[in-house]
C-alpha cells in the first residue's frame, strides 16, 4: 500500500527527508547539555 501510494521516488524522498530530520535533531540534542546521545546517527 505504501509503495503504491508514494511510488518508488516518493518513498525514497520520504525516507531521505526523515534521515535529514534525524540529523537535525541530533544537532539540537548535542547543543543542549541536558541530553546525551546514546546511539550514533548515521
């Protein structure tokens, strides 16, 4: 269902966008000393 809804290129875009969001979130967490990263974002 997901592949039919998004198509291959749409699904690739969706995944790449969420990877960028994860990296941005990592940057925000690293700036705040109240939090720590337990696992590396790749």
